[in-house]
């Protein structure tokens, strides 16, 4: 009888543990979302005068200020230029694509740029990532060796470029400061090397 009860209770206990773990993970997401107050998504469309960006927010001025905060800038011209570039890079063929454009904005928000240079680098990183995924998909669908070689070379170059961009961002944020200590000790024949502090007695 005890064995039967344990068998019945085991799934309930496992479910309770799983539910608690799930709630903890959901809380982590909620905490991250609260700490990262993102600006609104972007809607892009092509007009006779160029690309137009709108934002699903009850106040357009507030929406643009929030996006400026996301981009680490206080310059409206910089924001307009970046959003135009994001819209073009996110286009699917000749058609603008809100999902792709907002993905690029999400990459920028994840980087949390502190100034315009970091924002530009973040957009480039998002663009290189998209191109990398495109080449990875193409590599998976090659039908001959020349196609495979071309896709593989492009994929490797893009992956290396992304890694270089990550290093560039890190160096820029740390001021490019690197401390290297080189120690060289020469000991002549019959001599002794002393490592450590040397104090001369009075």
C-alpha cells in the first residue's frame, strides 16, 4: 500500500518542483523586463518622400524620446538616420519588414549603448548576425561543391567579423586599456636570483 501511495505522490511532487522552477524562471524574465525599460516597437512604411517610421504609443514625442534613450543619443537627426538604416537592413528583399527591423532594435537595446558610436556598432552587429544566419541557411541547402565552398567562406568571414565587433565594443567600453607586466631576470654563472622584496638593514 505504501508503495502505491509513493507511486501516486511521485508525479505530484515532480510537478510541484517543476512548477516552482518555472515560476522562478518567469520571475527572472519579469525582473529583466522591468530593469530594461525599452522604447516602443517601430512600424516602417515606404512613402513618396522615403521611409516613414511610426510607433504604437499614445504620445509620439514620448516614444521618440524613449527610442533616443535606447540608442544612447540626444540627437534627433542621429536617431532618424539610424532608424532609416535599421528599416533598410531589416527589409526582406525590396519589401520593408517590421519584424526584422524591430529585431535589430532589440539587438541595440540588448547592447545598451552609452553613445552614438556604440549604437552604430550595435546596429552593425545585428546586421552581421542576420547575414551570418542567412549564409548558414544557404550552406544547409547547397547542391554542389562550389556552392558549399562559397557559402562556407562567407559564413566564416561573417562569424569572424562578429567576433571582431564584440572585441571592438569591449575595448571601446574599457577605454582600450590593457596592462601587461613583463619581468626579465638575468642570472650570470655562479650567481643567484632573488625573487621578492629586498630590504637593506641599517
